[in-house]
């Protein structure tokens, strides 16, 4: 239908514009942290672009529902002020006819949110953490800042006076306390260079001295060398295998944790709650959209603007989002609260769908008549 396509076109353009704008703003704030990581490690710019791209799916989980609500409120409010919705109502369009384009767009967003929250977001988040560990491991040579004492895992301290144009480290001092059963070792050298031995960085130092206290005779032993190799495992600590958090697991992995793993067994209930939260994410989006539609379409139209209706919709959406976050955190500790999450997600869907129906609108008019005691205004609001 021509009017439906017209409504959908306006909704789609506004919603996409808001989503792109929010994405760029969030990208800008988050990319500063990633830029600092890449710049300090002297990694290639392509890795920065890859890291930024991997952050997008997590943003979409929050951006898409907000963009949809903003698009609905802005588009319908503009059409009310331009008398377009008044004309449509006069032509026989009911509430569901007016809401159908927004619900169609919401259905498309729900599909994207399901794919994003259940699969794309955890995979990209896991890949981003893996890539960050690889950057710290493979480009760890450049994490040694000049003129300061660089400490790793509190057991290894490396001092570099400066780095020349060829990448050599000048004026080195290394204090190693990683072997708990042996006295600390202090190494000084005129110059050195870092190279990778597999995934482990090593420092090759030249023209220096190795000192270590002999605990038996309480004397320091000294070893002068022309070349000496030191394995620096502390620099790539994060590159080791680690336990994956719930945000890094897909939906099937949350429902089927590894019961042989101690931490998986401990967090089994929290994983189940996170899995249900992801399943409920698209229905929360539907609830937000129906709340916005109910607030903006029900009741009398005001050509000067629907400020009160818009504020009411915003307050309800914020309250629903805050309630979902609070209940989600509580359910992770007490799984018996899980049904309350379903009630919170589906209650606004059923209530708003009822109000947008003709019988629901008539019931709302009767309630408003009793509350306000102004039948003329209510009759005018319900007139086609």
C-alpha cells in the first residue's frame, strides 16, 4: 500500500540515520583506547581497523533498539504536526494500520539482533580479545618505553635508556626475580635487540654484565659477556590460554558449558541466565517499539507537538531497560528470578498490543473518561 510504504520509508531513513550516528559516536570514544594500544605497540594500522570493526556487533545490541524508538517517536511526531496522521485516521486507518510499518521494521531489527547477540557479537568479542593479546605478544618489543622502568608481572623490570633508528635498545638494565628458588639476577648491557622465538619474545643483549647474589657466602657473582639471551615471558602473559567469559560464548556454548572445567561448573547458572537474556533481547526491542507506538498514537493529537507523550515513552523505555538490567544481574546470582525476566519482556508487548487494538483503545477511552471526566475530549480523540 502506498501510504504504508511512505511511512516505512520515512521510518527506515530516520532510524538508519540515528543508528549510524550513534555508531560513529560510540566508535569514536572506544577507538581512542584501541588507538593507544596499537600506537604504543607500533602495530600496523590494518590491525587498528580490524579491532574497530570487531567492536561494532556489540554496539548494535544497544544501538538498534534505541535507534528504532527514536525513529518511531520522531517520524510519527513529525507526521502529527504536519496533519498527515490526522488525514490517515480520517481516511479510515486504525492504530494497527498506522503501526504496521514500524512493526515491519521492528521485525527486521529483531532478526538482526538475534543473529548479533547469539552468534556474531560473542564471536567478534572473542576474536577482538584474541587479537589484542596477539598485539601485546608479537609487538611487545615496542611496549618497552624509554627512560622508565617497565615492570611485568611484578617479577621482571626492564629499563631502556633510548631506542635508536634501527630499533636497537641502548642502555639496558634488567632485574629478573621470576625464579623464586634462586636469588634475583641483574643484567646491564650497552645495547640489545628483541626478537621473537616462536610466540615468546627474547632480548639479545651485547657487551654487558650479569650479577647475582650468592646466598651461601653472601657475595655477588659477576659474569661479563659479549652476547647474552634472555627469555622475556612476562611481556606476552595475556597471550596464554585463558578462560572465556560469557560475553565470548555463542548461544549453544552458554547452554552447554564444559562441565569438566571448574570455572564453567561454577558459572553454569550465570551462563544459562545470559543465554535467556540473549533470547529475550529481540522481544525487548519489540516491547520498546510497541511502547513508543502506543504513547505516540493513542490519545488526542496536538499540532504543537507531543512532548508529554514522547517523555512518557522515553521514561517507560528507560524503566524497562533498567529493570531488565537489574533483574538480569539478580538472576545471575539467584536463577529463580529467571521467569521474572520473561514477564518483564512480554508484559509491555501484550499490554501495548491490546491498547493498539480497537477494543483496547475503547477500554482506554473509558478509563480516561472516568479519570478526567471530560467526555467531549475523549470523543474527539477517538473519532476517526
